[in-house]
């Protein structure tokens, strides 16, 4: 028995208790979550005020769709927030805000770095301190979805990092408003549809063709045919 224990019989004696303890802790975790979710018919959700915060980097179709979606939520407070690296970027955004006739309050947070997460979290902390605990904040993130899955790797990386951090933030709801490129591109009233970039070879050759040149080429071809016929007749007569 001792020899078998030394050559490997001790492994089940150690591993099986560890597995049993791990399974008991997993079961305890599920019971804890179930107790937290369990309620009686008399339970009511707490009444909380609602503020919607729309993150914008500029004025475009995606951000305008997100602003329209936020208005339809009918929150008590609605504002747009942008992260600007400097005063020039802030002035440019406010000028776009004025040109598009947007009346929604716009708050600009200056952050010299490209990381979007820390300044947004700091702004939300300040907003929570201003509104109190009986308050819920919905963060609306405009995102655009491209046609191919591999193109998505080049976009929305800051949005993904922000949503991952906000997931563990209490009294915070995160909503993504997708703009599907190629599907949500609704032409503006009175605008012409965009011309196709690709053209067939026949179209290109047809555009480059000159009528006068076509006539000259046709006449030369006819003369060549007549000369060939005369040469064939002379060769037949010589035979």
C-alpha cells in the first residue's frame, strides 16, 4: 500500500477533496445569487430619477441617431458629453453643435490622452455626487457596424473598454446605438444617390471612344478587306 501511494496513488487522494471543495463553493455562489434575486409579490423597484448621457465625438449620422434615441427615453435630465484633447477640438465641436442647431446641453471634458475610460468615469462620479444615490444614469454609446466582421477590429475599441468598466458600476445602464454602415446610410432629401465607383471595361472603352476615330478605323478595315480580295483574285488568275 505504501509503495502504491508513493508511485501515484496519492493523486486522487489530493485532487478529489479539492474538486469537492470547489464544487461546494460554486454551489454556495449560486445560492447567494438566487437569494439576492428572490423577492415577494409585495416587492417594488425603488423609485429613482433618470439621467441620460450621450457620448459624442462629433456630429455625424451615428451621433444624431443616438441623440434621437436618448430623447425618446424621456429621462428627467439629458445631456451630451464629449472628450476633447484640447481647446481647439472643443471649439470645433461647439461650432458643429451650433451649425446643426442642436439645443441639447453639451459638456466637454478636456483630456490630453486618447484613453476615453478615465475621464468618462470621473465625469460620471461627479454626476452621481451631484444627483445623489436615488438616481440611475444611462450612458448611451454610439457605435458603427461595418460590413465585414474583420473590419470591426479597427473600430469601437474605446467603446468596448468603456462598456467593460461600466458593467461593474452600480446604478449605471449602458446602451449601444449601432449605426450599420451601408444599411443606415439614408440619403438626405433632394440629394443624388452616390455614383458607383467601379465601372466595367466596356463602359470605360465606350467613354473613351471617339466617333471620328471609329469612322476612320472602319474605313481602314474596309480597304484592307478589299485589298485582300484583289490579291486573292490575282493569285487565282496566275494559277
